C-alpha cells in the first residue's frame, strides 16, 4: 500500500473525496487584501507586545470593542463559533 506523500504537511487537495478545492479557497480567503491587513495588524501588535516568535503560547486577540489584548492561543483560536466574532468584553 502506497503511503500518502502529503502526510503531515497540511490538508490534501483531493477534490474527489471532499468536493472542495482547498488551494482555491485558501487563495480567495487568506490571499484577500482584507485578510492580509487583518493578519499584519495582529502580527505587528504581537511583535510590539514582545510575544511574536518567542513560543510563549500567547496571541493578540480582538475584544468586542476592537481593543487588542494578549490571550492564550488555545482560547483565542477556539472561539471561532457560529458568529465568528469575539466573546471577550
């Protein structure tokens, strides 16, 4: 049995099984100017807070008012519920 050469390198681009084109979705969403600006804002805030690349497990998280606060990556990334917005004050 042949092993999958993409194992451990992210999602497969096999559209036969899923009916989705992950490369196209990634390009349309992650590559959009709005998403790039959003990511760069968070990365800059993370660098300014001294938390970028030091493996402390912290992210910058948006609150409902738009303020950025430090929060654990686990809690910040798990919050993407139905409405995709912050539940923090």
